[in-house]
C-alpha cells in the first residue's frame, strides 16, 4: 500500500545514499511514505546530478534532508545527530537505519606497486563495518529510534569467497555480519531488529571499481537461474519488506537477494 508510512512520521536514515543500493532504497521507502535522511560523501562536481535525484524523491511528497559529510568521523557524526534530532522534532522517529557505505581499499596483497598494509584494513573495516555500530549507538543514545526499529546493511559473496584485491573489503564484510548478529541479540530488548542483505552481483559505481569486475559479472550471469544480474531495485524492495510490521520476527540473519545466484 503506497503511503503506508506516511501518517506515522517515520524516517529512514541512509548512510551512503547518493547512488547504487542506498539511492534505490531511498526511492523505494519514499514511495511508501517514509521520510528520508541521506548522508553521503561526494565530489563537488557530482552534486548537481545527485541533487536532481533527490528532487525526484521529494516528488513522492515526503521530506528528504541530505548532508554531504564524512559519516565516519566521530565529530561529524555528533554534529549530525544534533541536526537530525532537530529535523525529526517531537514526533519523528527513525524506523530504518540503512548502512550503504562503500569506502574500501582495493589494493593487492602482492606485486611491485602499492600493496595492502595494516592501516588499509583498519580504515576499510572502520568505514564499511564499525561505522554501522557507531551510528546505531549514536541514534540509540539520542533516543531517535522507533520502538521497533530496523537496521539493514549490505554484504556480498566476498564474505566467503576470495577475490583478487578484495581482501580488505572481504574482512570488513565478515565484521559487518558479526556485528549484525551481536546487535540483533543485544538490542532486541529495545525492539531493534538487525539484518544483512547479501546482494548478488550488482553493477553499481562501487562494483565497477573492483579490479576484473567484468569476470565477476560474467560468472554471476552464468550462475543466475533467471539469467540476469541483481539490480539496485531488487535490493531496495527487500529493505522495504524488512521495514514493514510483518517483518518484525526477522532479525540477526544474512538474507541472499540474488535471484538464486548462490545456488550453483
């Protein structure tokens, strides 16, 4: 039912929502009446196109607030929480927190050029995993969640499979999944559900940065029962489903959203 969230003053806080899975999720939730806050980090020359996409979302007759800020820095996060508190006002609450930050190091482990170092792992895990926990805690401590909030993040098949140049991101995905299970357990008494979506190979801006991504794309097409790749809307649809009242008994799990790509 379109607009089902409209009269509830529910909000989605999307970390990394200017493109790919995050932007598709913003569009989907807005169509169903959820107000949107997007925190993203993009270059100045990309902003006009991003703002155009945001204006299209506002045409769904919801509020959309955006911040082009580094969501990983503690000081910035504290400032943003204060601003978000003012935006939500007395009655607004965050129903869905979506983590879609793709800021990972794609260096190889061997070779003549720059190779992965300890700091590269630290920065990647901090951005792509630990920031989920940091934001969850920040929103929780500010009492901004609804009584039955949903936390959703995005993992990939790289959580189990080894791809060249993907070691740091792979490690981050494993940490992300471990955090999700622990948050599902420890935040349950406060009504918070937490799940990871394992999206199939999806041609997004971040995917295209992976070395030899064409090989991954061909492999996914070959193994897809439906003979197509996952698209951002496929994933956004599941975030929407997880945000509904009927999904309240789903928590602490990794949900494949890949059209059966993992079956072969």
